[in-house]
């Protein structure tokens, strides 16, 4: 583990599945967005994509040691890849983002800047100034976030964004087995456990762009079903915790960076 200050180096975790049409451009955009005084490691966590994403990254960045392609062939899945990337990261300061060019690397300096003050900084479509180019997707997510906010009683406006910065060590101290599984619903579990641990969260406005090449892996009907059942399970866990039937997560030490 790199001991360099969180103000000097960070690791970006990029989960990929069939992103050969986007990944090289994304890595270059991230490199271009790294603040002058900082160093950046980029971990591409690929679940053995049939389109050769892993091989492409390996060949394209063969001589670039800070770009680390990781191939996963077992226990695959979106959230598990993110956990794997966080565990493998060399720096304490981490950024997680999608690899389909929806999350814009141009926002990285702002996330890092606000990350000096708050434990988790989440790029949000729904706080003032946030937006999304795809209006239909924006409206669907907005309405679904209202449901999530009611169910989970959270003040966070974008519980499904997945573009965030945090400190690796603080995230790995959370109950990771209860968070990192499934698909995009891992994000509201993560935010919930972050809040439970007494860590601070702030949303900063983010503009989610259109996917670059390729197609989304999301299936709306399946997503609504699986996200809703995940939210209901989390809600019943919250109720159990509040009634004292289940142990709460240990409170984390206050933010110190
Ligand atoms: N490692 C890994 N990455 C995945 C997997 N499924 C999706 N991804 C990546 O996760 C990111 C989000 O996936 P998308 O298909 O864009 O889904 P989404 O962003 O939730 O939904 P859309 O808004 O419809 O694009 C992309 O970078 C994908 O390449 C998976 O099973 N394993
Ligand atoms: Mg996407």
C-alpha cells in the first residue's frame, strides 16, 4: 500500500464489461484530468469481457505502469469488481466511476478538492446544478430516487449515481460483504452504511453524459425489481437495527485527512 498523502496520489477504479469502444479514450481523459501536483493509478477491473477489453487495455498501456488491467474470471459482477478494485488500489484516496463515458473525468479535480473536507463525495444528478443528458433516464432515476428516499429515509438525492470519491481505508472498514454484491443497488447500500458509520457525505453537482460506444447492460424491468427488493431488505435491516434485534455497524473514527 502506497503511503503517499491522499493529497498527492489517488486511484481510479473502472469496472468494465464489454467497454472496448470506450476504455482507451476514458483512460486518456482521466490522465488529462489529473491535477498537476498529483499522481494517479488507474485500475481497470474487467470481468473477462468477450470483446477483449482487458487485452486492449493491456496492449494500449503496456508501458504505462500506472494503468493496471485486472482480469477477473470467477465470482464476477459489477459491485464485486468495484470491491476488488478498491482492495487492490495502492492509494488511500480512491475514485469509482463507470467506464462507459457517462461519468465525466473533467469533474475529478472537484471531487478530490471536496474530498479533503468530506469523507464521501458523490457526483449527483439531482442536487442543484446536477443533470443528465439522457432526459428519459434522468426522469426515471429521479422518480425512483424519491421512492428510495422515502423507503430508506435518506437525505441523499442521488442514491444510484456511483461516481464518488472516498478513502479506501474507511470504505474497507464498513461491512463490505453486505454492500458489494449485485449491480447498481450496491450504491445505496454503500451510502447507507457510510452514514451509519458516522462518516460524512456530500453531493456535488455532476453532469452524466450519454454512454459512448456499446450498449448498456441494464434491463429496466429487472433493475426495478432487484433494486426494490434490495431496498426493502435494507429497510427491514434498518428496522431490526433500530429495534435492537441486530447489531449496528461500529462507528468510524472521525475524518482525519
Ligand atoms: N467488471 C464488471 N463491470 C461491469 C459489469 N456490468 C457492467 N459493468 C460496467 O459497469 C458500468 C455501468 O454499466 P452500464 O451497462 O453502463 O449500466 P448503467 O450505467 O448502470 O446503466 P445505463 O445508464 O443504462 O448505462 C460500465 O462501466 C460497465 O462496463 C460486470 O458484470 N462486471
Ligand atoms: Mg452506464
